[in-house]
């Protein structure tokens, strides 16, 4: 069976997988610790190259299936352009589309963060520093802030103690230990990068909640239009951001097993 590599969202980390309730096949998935691999590097491009080299050294000549969640979908797509010969397929869950493909920001829960990052200057740095203070010191407060506008399916997940604990750990890990990497990646996301989609050769399957207010479903439509016949979209009625992750992941792994 090919290696299944998972790229977490932001803020987030490998603990995302541990947070998901009753996800069969989780043990078969390798969560790529890209913020650790990119520690101390100056640019997003350097991080991508370091992660690609780590994958090539760890899994030489192995076929790869890439899974990207939220902002991790951006990294999955970017790495697919580097790891072309080894990438069999890409699954994007709650995909974060290039912002230049549509007027998405007004409908995104993370609008203040992305707007500040796009504007440059001190605002994004200050906002990130506030996040870095709250996430490890007041994890429940930070969690509640992020889920304040959550849709019903995500709110239901938020009631699960294991889900809350896993996400709070991943938020704290990301913002306290890897704040520089987090800021670097968010800044890279808000810059134009749609041309990356033109270099993706592997088939892409997108899984997107119709009720997603973190990555609005219009993002999935825009990515599908840009990729054309290389992409297919599964719309998940009644689901939002993390609820789509919990629902889609076992379906993806079951699909891999069946091939």
C-alpha cells in the first residue's frame, strides 16, 4: 500500500488526527510534522523543499497519497508539484483556495487573520502574538474563540472531550513552539499562488462541507474549475470544517484500501 501523508491545518499540528473521534484507519496515516522540519528556515519555499527532501529520504521510491486539510491542502498541492513522479493521488479536505480566485474573505471565519497578513506591517505580528499567549495559557478560552461562529456540525464535535483536548494541544504546539513557521505559512497563503494548481498532475479529490464557514464551499468550486478534469468534488451536506474532516478521512482510507 502506498504511503499516506497527512498535512494538518493552521493553527494546528499532527495532534489533529488524535482529536478525531472514531476515525478508522488513522494508524495508517503519517502526519507530516512540517513546522518541525521547517524550524529555523527563512522562507516558505525553503520549508517546502526541506519537507520534500525529508519525504524522499524517508520513503525512497515509494508511491505517495497526499491528504491536505484546510491550509494543509495548500502544502499538499505545492508538494505534489515537487513530488510529481511519486504522487499517486491527492485528497483535499475543506480546501483553502488561492484568495485571488474569488471574493472569499468576507465569508471566512479567519478573515481578520488573513486580512492582517495580507496587509503586512505590524498588525499580523501583533495578532499572532496574542494568539500565542492565549493558546497555551488559556487553551479553553482560545478554543471557544475559534469555535464561537462554528456551524452546528462543528459545535457538536466541540462537545467531545477528546476532540477538544486534541485540538487544544495542536493549537498550543503550533502557536507556542512554532509561531514563526505559522506566520510564515499564513503570509505565503495570502500571496498569489494559483499557478501551483497548473503544475498538479495527479488526480485530485476534494471533500467539502456545504456549511463550511472557515473555507467556504465556493473555494472548492474555484479550485475544481481551475483544475478541470483532474479534480472531482464531493459535497458533504450539513457538514462544516472539522466535521468534514472527521467524516471524510475514513472514507478516503477505505477508498485507498479498495484500490
